[in-house]
């Protein structure tokens, strides 16, 4: 409680000891007991987190003496310098960032009007100066005592999240509670990273859930990091400890530019791909046998540079960053190891969001295709695979960054078109000599085309096999598509990296005119 100190500081000639004392008071947050309680839970304080994230000695805090003006519910006696959030700017591995870190020791990090104004000020500075904004969140949500004033604060933050979208990267780091409407600020940002043992996100907490629906559920099962990493797809990345979580922020920043007008930082330019991977032998003889597309990625990009985003959500599609001679690329790839690489509604959402991030921040897109089609069934149709799949088409079609696509094996049906085909505006479309591009797989197609002939045959099984062999001769190769110009080049797998590198040199200054409009109507 700091009210006394404020009154004490109203001396006619403030001395340097006043400033020192007030700074100390501000740094104490909710006081030693609250800090101890935070530590007992295994959580770091807002300032300890900043110390771990920001390069030593580079953090400049602002608004450390801000106070709220609320007088209801005895709030005039509960004032803490800084009002429960630390804001400022500093460097992360030499990169400029603006950040805010909520202080749970002050009224549970709850967001009142002054707290929100501080956040808005730092967001405005980040936007004006073209630097990433990082939010370290640990809060009980809207400060109940401040009523609609705190709700207004959330609204102001949401509005800025939207204004900043596509201009500067926004990274939300959930290290404590994030409840109620407060979850929508992270949801509006580019990346949500959750970590530690106390990271929760939910619109309504377990008590409210039980009183409304009768369902009993724990904090973890309702909105813990595993739920959001594996099931809901809210969290892009998760880590076990707070330290590891903050390391993920640093790693992510190393791949992305500071704003939409700058290039991403360049990594080590000397690295070759993993030499233990032979791309020429990676596709199994049996066309239905899966293989791990992550090996294909690692066989193309600089060794050790793959950074997967959403690694445990919708694993049938892979999204992540990699580097080619040190330059960042975004990778979207079907994963034949999971659901045969078929596209479902989650995979559509996951990839559309990632494509849009890459396009917003000028990161070239590499698409690797081995897709048997869209996932069939009532579960998919009822969940709206039609509108979710449309997001991928929209995202690929509107993206004006360099787009290179390689078909490694299957590219069937609508999924062939969706996966960055020439028809959606990809710049360079390559096909490995193992590629098969068709409306559907051989067996399914022959059973439809020749059903009557097969039924009438003396040996239907043999007849089916004969038709399948004929279909494969026609479609199980990339040459018929190369004849049509829908792939630009048929290549041996081991040629992939050099052709991508050569192509990117020529695509990097690509200009594409888009029709004038306010904005497209993205099929959400
Ligand atoms: C004011 C709050 C608060 C809040 C916590 N505190 N949440 N004060 N407004 N929203 C205070 C507590 O009173 C307590 O004060 C201190 O913070 C620590 O809280 P504890 O409950 O003791 O901590 P813990 O046991 O760790 O539980 C943390 C918690 C819980 C899970 C976050 O506090 C909680 O459930 N809070 C409410 C969460 C919630 O429903 N928020 C949604 C609000 S509505 P003392 O003085 O005792 O230390 C909302 C809508 C936003 O956010 C809409 C935007 C459009």
C-alpha cells in the first residue's frame, strides 16, 4: 500500500531520495508478501520475467508512477505505483521491442483503466516505431471494482491489436491466468505462447462453467496449455517452464521482421541441409506407405533451422519457419504420417493463419504437397470443412509474397488446387518425378469409371487391376501436368534446394498489383 508515500512526497522541493524511494516502491509491486506468494506458486514476478527476456541493462521502463483514480469499493486505499503492469522498451538479442508485463502481485494483475492506458501507450509507441510488441500476461482479467472503465480498457487494447495487425508482429505470452474477454487480445495477436504450470486461458472459468452447465472441470482441463496446444489450436507454442517460454519468444523473434516494411533478420548463411537425409530415396515404393515430411523439409533447408509453429495441433499439416542460406521462409507441408496428409477443418485454419502471417510480413512461402484430398465424413461437413477449406484458398490466393510449390507425391482433387497450385497464383510450381496429379486415387477412380464393365467381367478383380494399371500409366506421373504447363519443372528430389534458391533470387523483388478495394471478405 503506497498512499502514505505519495502524501509524503508532496514536499516543496523533491529530493533525489524521493525519486529513489518512489522507484523502489514502484518496483515492489504488491509488496514482499505478494511476491513471496507468487514465488511459492512457482511463478516469476513481472520484472523477473522482463529481466530474463530483455538483454541485460537495456530495459527502459515508462509510466512507473501511474496510479488509478478509482474511489469505489475502497479503491482509494489500494493504490500501487505502476497499477499492476510494467511497460517499457528494450532489446532482445539486439532487436528493439516494446513490451508490457502484468504484475499479478498487484490486485491479481487485474486490468483497470490506468493499467489499460499504460498498455495502449506502449502499443501506440510500438506501432509508430515499427517494433514488435510483446505482452507477458498474468491477470485476473477486468478489475471488478472499476466496472465498465476496465471493460473499456480491454476494448481500447483490442482496437489497437487490430490496428497493429499486419504492421508489427504481436506476441502474447501467457504465464498466468488469462480469463474472460481478456483472452481476445492474445487471440487477435500473431502468436500465443503459453508456459509454466499456471498458464490458463478460458472465456469462463471452472466455477462459472459448473454453475451454468453443471460440468465439473479443472483449470488445466478447461484451458491449460496442453488443451490449447493440442485441441483448441489457440496456442501456437507451449513450454514447460517460464524460462523455456521466454526462450521461445527469443527464438521466434529471430525468424520474423520487426515490421511489415523490413526484412527478417538473416541467420547463418553458411549452413547446408542435413546431409544424412537422401531426398532421392525418401518416397516409398508403395504409394500408400507414409513417410515423414519433416525429413523432406530438413533435407531442403539450412541444417537446424526448422522452427515448427503449432507442432501438436492438426499434425496432418506442418507449418513453420526455416532458413535458406540464412533467409527466413515459411513452410506449409502435408504430413503423410497423420491422416495420410488429408486436409481437415483444423488443418485449413492452421495453415491459412500461417500463410497470412507470412504474407503480411513479406516472408516467402514454400509449400510441399502430398495430399490425398479433403477429409471426408459428417464430422468434417458438420464442422464446416467447406468454409474452413475456403480460408486456405483465400489465404494462398491473396498472398503476394514469392510462392514456390513442390509436389512430392500425391496431389489429388480439390486439395491439389488448394495447396498453392499454379491456378491460385503460385510463382514456381515444381513436381518431383514421383508426383501423381489426378482428380482422385487410381482404385477409387476406376471403380467409378468402370463399375459396370468390372461387374460384367468374368474376373472382376483382374479387370479392376487392369484398369488401375492403365489409370496409373496415365496419371501416376508428373509429365501430363508438365505438358499442360501447370508445373513449371519436373525435378529429381535432390535438386529441390538449389532450384528453390535460384528461383528465390529472381522472385524476391516480385511485384503484384491487386485490385483496389477496402479489403477482401475473408471467409472466417
Ligand atoms: C479485481 C482481482 C481480480 C479481478 C483477482 N483479483 N482477480 N481483483 N478484479 N478480476 C485479486 C483477488 O481479489 C486477490 O486479491 C488477488 O487478485 C489474487 O487473487 P487470488 O484469487 O487470491 O489468486 P489465485 O488463487 O491465484 O487465483 C487467480 C484467479 C482468480 C484464478 C485469476 O483470482 C480469479 O478467478 N479471478 C477472477 C477471474 C475472472 O473471472 N476474470 C474475468 C473477469 S471478467 P487479494 O487482495 O486477496 O490479494 C473479464 C471480462 C473482460 O475479464 C471483458 C473484456 C471485453
